[in-house]
């Protein structure tokens, strides 16, 4: 995880960002991190969450554009439920 922390968030894949975010959540939930470090990793976690949200939204839009209808390609909302 140390390599991921030095990598700019905007250059991370969804999977890399999610893995690092999960690690941050574990650290914060454990409550064994000093206050200043907790603030710094919380800020990084917020950036990672925003990045993951953006990547998911982008993927959702791509899926919507791929949906095929009987009359050819159509755009429909993607349902992931």
C-alpha cells in the first residue's frame, strides 16, 4: 500500500483507489492512528472516494451508451440492482 500512497489519485485505477480506500477505513476504524495522521489519511480517503465515484459514473455512462435496442443502438439508464 505504500506505493499506492505516493501515486497521485487521478492516475489510479478504480481497483487501486478502492484498495487504498479500504486500507484507510481499516486504519481509522482501528483508532490507533495519531490525530494528525488521521486527518491526513482522511483527506486522502475523501479524494479516493471522489475518484472512485467519478470512475463508476463514467463506467455507468459507457454502459448506457452500449445498450442495444431492437431498432439499433439506444441510450437507456443502466440498472445495477
